[in-house]
């Protein structure tokens, strides 16, 4: 058994949403992610980054654009592997699965953005591929969401439902403090 920390889409476009006042269920997630990465780096646990490169030319999440740059809490360090994705799951078209297998990684600690979107897609696919997934819920960004039938679903409700679904069958829900005792 070998573990890695996988950080998804912690990019300046997410920070822009927070700075603009978009409601989030997890305002301290960047600090929790920084603590998680600090511990992984100290203990020699591999840290992998997956960044979003949206094919839409108008998207702020395009490789080379300011919105695609990593947030300060999740800047890759020399030697850390970075994958760029064009869709929702960190596995789709990135070579991530082959890389993990080549490194003997069986367990993934998944953190990042956005819980109800790319994190969900990645966690479900990781589970389907046979990885043990640990999901530190305080190291995930969760935003509000327009409702399909009008109105808005608040960030806390979206986050609660997302974690309930993922924890029911795809991941073990945890916290950064459970994974990194000194971060408590």
C-alpha cells in the first residue's frame, strides 16, 4: 500500500470566485490544503496536482491564463507531478491512472475544487478503478449552485449532499486533522 495526495483544480479562478464573494461552505479549505501538503512534503508522501485547462476560449481556466495559475496554497514544488485535464475527472485523458499504477500508489487523499464537480468525478472514477480514497472534507472547496428548477441551492446544502453521496459508497470521509494531527 502506498499513498499519494492528489490536489484538484486549486487555481486562481477559484480564488477569484471567493474574492468576488461567492458563497462557499469551506472558506478555510485553502489553509487546510496547505497544511495537508506541508505534511505530505515533510513525510515524503507523493503530491500530485491536477489543473483544469478548459477548452472554452472564454474560460479563465485555460493553461497560460491568470485564472489557471495555482493558488498560493497549492503551488507545485520541483519534483511534484502536474497533470492538465480538459474535462471533469482527473483521470480522463491525463494518464493519471497509468502513472499511479507505475508508482505503486493504491490510496489517494483527494483535496481541492470543486467538491460537487471535478472532485466528485475524480473520487467516483478512482473508486471504480480500485483506489482507496480518503476525502478530507475540510480540504475541499464547495460553492452554491443554481437549482435546476429555479432559485439557488446554498453552498452548505450542496456540500452536505455531495459528501453524503461520496461517503456512502466511494470514499472514506475524514478531516485534515485526522490525517495530520498537528494541523488540528
